[in-house]
C-alpha cells in the first residue's frame, strides 16, 4: 500500500528532490553532477540557468559555472517542449530522438506561416553543418549571416526557426556564450560518444531522473514536463522499476525516488532566492504545493510563460526579486507577496547576499516604502 503523506511532508521531499535542501542520498558537487541528477534543466535564459546551477552548488561562482560549461560538463539544446534545457552531453542525442522530435510535428505548419519551405529547413541544416565542421563555433549573428549568404531568409523569426530546427534535428547545439553572444557548435563534435539507449531504456532513464529531481509527482506531471504522451509517461515510470516508489498525497498517488521516501523529513524553514526559469516552478504543472494561486498572476504576469525570480520561504513563494547588475554592485529590488517582518527581511537579504557572492559583487537592496 502507498504511504500517505501530508502536503508538508510532500513539500519537504520535493525540496530535497530539487537539491534545494540536503538530500540523504546525494551531494552533487559539480555542474555535471547537478545536470545529470535532473536529466534536463530549463535554461532558455542563460543568466537564469547559471544561477539555477549556482543555487545548488554552494561556494561556486558564476565564473566557476561558466568554466564548467566551457569544459562541456553540460550543454544547451532543445530536448523537449521546444524549450532550451541544459542536458548531459552524452544524453543529448537520445533525448532529442525521444522527446525533441515531438516538437517537430508542427514545424511544417510554422514554416508555412513564416514563408519557409521544408527544403529551406533541410538546406539550413546542411549549410550550418558545413560551416561548423572541424571544430567550428559561430555566434548567432555569424550563423544567420551564413544562412543569408546561402540564400536563406532569416528575418521575422525565420532565422530563429532555422537555428532551432538544426538543433532539434541533432546537428547543432548551443555552446557557451562568447561574451554576451550566443554560439553554436556541431553536436557530434561538442558531445562525442553519445549514450546509446533503446526506447524503453530511454523512457525508464528519463522517468527516473524526472522523479528523483522533482518528486513526488504524478504521471501527468511527467508527461507535461517531457511532452510525451501519457501512455509513454506511464510506460517509463513502470520501466524505471524499484528505483521509484508510490506515495499518496491528499489521496493522489504520486511517484518519488525510493531512496528518499523513507528518509527523515525535518521541517522546511529555508529561505531561498531562485531565478524565474528554474525547475522549482517550471518542472510542474500543478504548483499548488509551492505557490498560492492568488500569487500566480504576480509570478507569471499575463500568464505568458515568463516567470519572475522568486523568494521562497519554507518551500512557498513569498516574494519576487529583480536585479540590476553594474560594475560596482548588484542592486536587487524585492517585492514581498506576503508580510515579512524585520527578521524575515534580514533572511531574504542573507539569501540574496549568496547570489551577490555568486556574481562576485556587493549587494544593494531596495524594499518597497
């Protein structure tokens, strides 16, 4: 019989799964280990992606994380839902083949809207593959110029679509930025020696990583995160076997990492500051454990998919924050969503100080009058 958990216990487990509080079975100490734990971490905004890693690697700085990405401990591509994620290099290809390919279903329709043909897309793949061969690395602007030189239009979102298509096809990937400029490289050259998995193995690995990095979760949450069908999501969870176990939260059956299910669950009292594009909220469809529905509009203004950076206390979102980075300091503006007393504000500033240390800058704080 599944063990019954309270919402508080489920939240405590989820915080450990997300590596935002101590986990009894793992202490990842590198970018590679954090990304491998999750399997994929949303990272369409690079600054958010860097802090998502930094928040889980105490003592490391943004320079440390950037150096790890330059050493290819992780790479960025579009493995699922048409969205950029950090993934382990060895797993990028099978993830693209399992979940990334699903985003290609509507690609022809989108191309027709943009005035591109399927032949244009395939031509772009060939052009970029040739331009990047031999260890080449081109900025986004250089890639677009290369496409234009080959007679392909790149205006009005055409360029973005062609760059995305080449990556989802498994030809290119996003390499680390050069300065502030996005760069592309060949996936085969950036991630040699890809891991080979058959479909059932791939479903099982992906299910295990999602659950251990987000659990407790339902099969529908797994399907929503990956873009898989619910049938395939359930198949993957079943194939993962004994590494997962089932618990019941408010009468709903959920999956959790078996290594975590029996571990002690001390009360959650942490204060964290997280980027907007973090697995903490983006890894779920049902965010009610972490986010009061009354605060949904503040966290995602206009419900447009753009999440604000959050202040989290005891596992619940209690505020928002925005940064302004200058040479001399990082200025952070905090917007409480629930009342914070003097001690609470001090704890928020302490958490933001950790972020400032990550950037290597002194912090300045701005609170509402």
